[in-house]
């Protein structure tokens, strides 16, 4: 289904804000109808070739809100359905094996039915098969890591962050860190997260009660696991998941939440020391 929409704003990273017409009470597809006062809905869309597009231009939209909602429902509900299917089909097994079969069913069957997930897995296995499409971000990230060498190019001297690596300030900031600080800087970053994990476990062991111990473990594991997943994505160890690197990636809200979590862990540590 195609619709003619109006460009409202040109955003960063190849995105545009468009106004999609919707059918008004009088039966016309219009952005604003004097008879009913209905206006078009403003949505965000990724433009394949935004060069030359200006606010006020008419563009053709090849998707619909209904299709987007359907895909969203599939992405969120299919894993649950496959998990339950595998769980009940393995009724004769022990509890641990039943969960294992259920998770395996969700992991194996979901990519085959959701093309988006299959595309992520394909680009992970061989990013160079589509260097200008699905594999572009991963390839440029690997180039950045490789060009850093042992000592790096120097702080602020990255070349890949200039229109080569998409989202260099967010999800793929670790690749820029490797390029500027080299293997030494990357290893130091990993060691810092390892020390955070060890310190968090030490605080949990010395906590005054089980609640404080669970708080410390939960917050520290969440931060360290997020860092592990981010580094694994940047180095193409696992498929791209779009997760940020704690304390490094851009984002004020994320940083505030992380600092709040660390403040709670420090509070648990202070109470443990005062015992």
C-alpha cells in the first residue's frame, strides 16, 4: 500500500518527519478537512535517499501503520508463542530440559518467520555479503578497530567516526575507542568493567541483608552484561542488537539511570562497612 505524504522536517541520520494523510469523516484522504477538522498524523520514517528532499515536498510512503503494528506484534509475541509451544511439547522431560527445549524452539523458529531477524543473522554470519546494506555498520566498525592497532591514532583522531561508522557516539562508540586508544585502551576499558563486577560482588557478599545483596548484584550484573553485549556486537561476536555501552555512549537519560544505580550500590556498600 502506498500513500502520498508531506515532508515536515529533515532530521539527522537519514530520517525525515512526514505527515501521513488519513481518511476523514467526509471520506476524503486529506491532511486537513474543513468539514471534519481531521489532520494528518505525524510519523517518523527513514528515507532511502533524502538528498534533495525539502520540507513541504510530497513523497510516496510504501508502508502503513497497520503493517507496522502487525510486524511489532509478531516480533514480540512469536517468541512467547514458540516458548510455550516447546514447553508443552516437552512435557515428558524434566523441568530444566523443558525450558531448554522451549528456548531452543523460540531461537530456531523465530528467525525463519520474521525476515528482519533472519537479516540480522545473515549479516552477522557474513557482513561482507552486503557491504552497503545490512553489513555496512559492522564492516565499518571492524575497520575502525583494526586501524587502531596497539596504541591507537590518538584521542580525537578517529577517521571512521566521520560519516563511516553509523551511530559512532552511541551503540558503536567502542569501535571509535579502539581506533583512538588502540588495543591498550580497549583492554583497559574491559578491565574497568571487570573491576566493577568484582567490586559489586564483594559489596553484595558484605551486604547487611539479602535485599541489599540482591540490589547490588542486580545493578552490577545489568551494567556489566550490557557492556559485554555491546562489545560483542561491535566486534561482530554476536548479531547486532542496538545496545549502548554503559557510561560511554551518548544519552543523558541512560547516564542518569546508571549513576542512580551506582549510587544505590554505594549506599549498600556504606551500610555494609558501618555494620
